[in-house]
């Protein structure tokens, strides 16, 4: 998300500062979703409240002490393959949870494609046909599971950025993470993370 920043605001809290003109109702929805994921047993940071901050809004969370996954890998280059495999196992833990009440990600994608002017109508219809063929499922899918969304603390990983969580087939979420990795920093770390993550997840 453009202009999204995490800011430490005191010894026990951190702020997810959202972009200018970000709708407050979306911030409130993320707060509710994150609390719901914690109730399901997810390793999510506890959201306290939505606040006004420097002309925009943000969400205050209990602070998670530690580096994010990318920072952690940079500090431990000798263990990249093992750490990338751990990344896959953490993502799989998310998918082991079921939540029929979550929004369908397939339905969300369809709602975004139909009014889009970025695709020609013929291509749009081909995409819709393929989308309808994809399986449905009640697996919880994070939909933003990237290295920057996982903090490693002394008590284990904490997962951030649940704003787009929904239900769908778990392999759709794996494909989504694969795309996020392909679009992120083009370096050896990301290439190893990407390849090992996909390979390890398919082993699981």
C-alpha cells in the first residue's frame, strides 16, 4: 500500500499510519477483522483503536518487538533457505483455520473486475470464465502475506496487515504471495525466498 508506514509511538504501542484520505470506515473494518482473526487463534498484533495522526488516520496496535521477515533474513544470510521454508510453514498455519463468515475473495475479485476500464471486454470475459472455474473454500487467506507483514519476536511470529483477509482456496493465497514476491525487490534474497517458499509450501 502506497505511503503506509509503521511508526513506534511509545514503548508498548505502534501505529500503522495510513495514506492521506484513507477512509476511516476501512480502518475501522481492519481493526474489527484483526480482532476477529485473533479470536480464531491467529498470531496477529492486538489492535487498540483508530486515531487521527498528522493530518491522516492510523491504527494503534500493541507493539511487536523484533524485525520483519525480510530484515531477519538480511541479518542471517547463512540460513536463508531454512528461513524461507519457515515462511511457508507460517503461511500454512493461517490456512489451517476456517471461517465461513469471511468475505469471499473470489466474489471480491469479480466485483473489482466487472466495472474496470483497464481490461478490454473480451479479455474481461475470459478472465471471468477462468475465475468462476476456480474452487471455493472457507480457508482463511491473508492476501497480504509478504515478508514485511511478518514480525519475528522472542515469542514467535506476529502477522500484520489483515485488511484484505477473506476466505478462498488456500492455493489462491499462495499464488498471491508468489506474485507479491515477484513484484518486490529484485535481489538474491527475494529470489531464494520466492523459490523455497513455493517449493516448501507444495511439500506441505
